């Protein structure tokens, strides 16, 4: 199944409290349960004003549906074509 990186512009994201991030996570997980097992949230990175979320999903459409139902921005959705890390250099 394809993996995607979603860039979400969210001004002040880096200033969100643990409780606020937990509420966002809970909302996201509730919508994922509604959409079924074909979409899975792997993890997210929080920066100063953005979230970068990694999902496994069959296509971009279901990712956009998740974003629309949750009121989350999905400014850029990019399919991961390959992965590498330092062990790749060996």
C-alpha cells in the first residue's frame, strides 16, 4: 500500500500544548476509525508552523476525505517513492 507525507500548514503548531496535540490526535483517530482500516496514520512531526504526517493509504482521495472530515489542512500530499537512511550508504 502506498505511503504518503502530508504537509499541513498550521501557524503556531510548535506552540501547541501537549493537551492540544492530544485533542488533535484523538479527533484524527476517531475519523480514521470511521473511514476503516484502509487508511493508517503512522506518525507526525510538529515544526514551528507545520505538521508533517505520514500515512499509509490506497490513494490521495481518502487522505483528503480524512482532512475534510476533521477540518485539518492537507496543503501538500506527496507519495513516498522510496526510503533511505544512513544504512543505505553502506
